């Protein structure tokens, strides 16, 4: 197995007092589907955003494709980000633009500033956008403005926008936190399918333990900025869930929807 991403002693501090990440170490293989679980404020979002330098870690190394992300200057960082797609909880779409225009924005990392500003996209890029929208079940919404879509549809536009970058890695920051259970299942099924059929490595931040256990090859549990679990979803115990979630754990264990844990 080829290692795609490796974090070595990664720490992030905000101000004097807030240690968001503390000596985080783990590696990710090509094609893996990994869920990062933990309570709100555990550092999951900071962790994901350090990987593509949306946030700068204070210490450590983040190796992506054998390159230390923390050493990259502006142009090289822009190039790196084309290989790391990002999916956000609140979609980050331009609501007044159409679905297909939002998807094509995923190609901006490949454009000159002027080309991007003028919206110059090749016929091949447009064909690719249409093809991705079909895969994601959005061919009928292609020319609708994004503010006319449901939350689940908006998230699928976000996925298409990330995929048109031709990424090696997808970072998904709480992609189902704003969605109802049906829309959540659709999104998770698409992400799993993308990982399986396209060979793209997927890292998903999740608050929902049962979802993480159902979809992941591996689960990483984060609590107070530290990795406290890193292993197979089938091996996690109730005690370990308590270790990750503290007082919230009781509700989560009851919510497993029939999935036996421990």
C-alpha cells in the first residue's frame, strides 16, 4: 500500500491558551476511506484544514505525496490544492450562479487569474462537469441557480466541484451535519462510491459515530486535540467511544441504530 498522507507531531495553537491540536500522528494510504470522529471543539475541523494549509500548523510535518505541505510557497501551494478537494458543511457555493458554473469553479486552481475571472472553460471541462453531475444525480438541476436547491443537492454540487479538480484526496468537513438522515445517506453513499470506483482517498469529519462505523475502512477518534483512537471500526469499544466523547457518549451509543459496538 502506498502512503498518500502522513502527519508527524502536528500541533496547532490559537493565541496563548488554546491548543487545538497536540502532537497528532497518523498516516493515510491511497484509496482509504477514513472517518475522523469526535465531539464539537475536539479539533477535527482544524486538523482537516491544516492538511491543505487553509490553517497553518505551528509545529510538525504534513507530508502529502512525499512533499511537506508546510514548506510550500504560494505557487506550489496552489498547485498542491488542485490535488486536494474540499467539501464544506455549509457548501461554500455561489448561490446566484447555476449548478454547472459552481462545479466549473473547481477548475480555477488550473487557470490564470484572468482566465478564471473571465470564466474561460474548455469544452472538455464542460463535458466533465456534466458527466459528474450525472453521476451525482443532478443532470436535471444543471442550469438552476444554486439557491433553488435543497441542502442535499447543494452538497452534491460541492462534491462535483471538488471532483472536477481531479483530486487524489477529498477532505470532507462535516458534510452531513446540516442534512436530514435521508440526504445524509445519499451523500455518504456517493462519497463511498467515489472512493471505491475512482480510487480517491477520502477523509470525512463526522459527529455521527454510527455513520462512521458503517462506511469507513478506518476510524480516527479525536478528543481535546489528540488522537485517542486509530483503528478498524469493528474493533472500537463502548469504552473507547466514552474516551472520545466523554459525557456525550451515552446518547451516541444508544443511537447506533442496531449496530453492536463493544
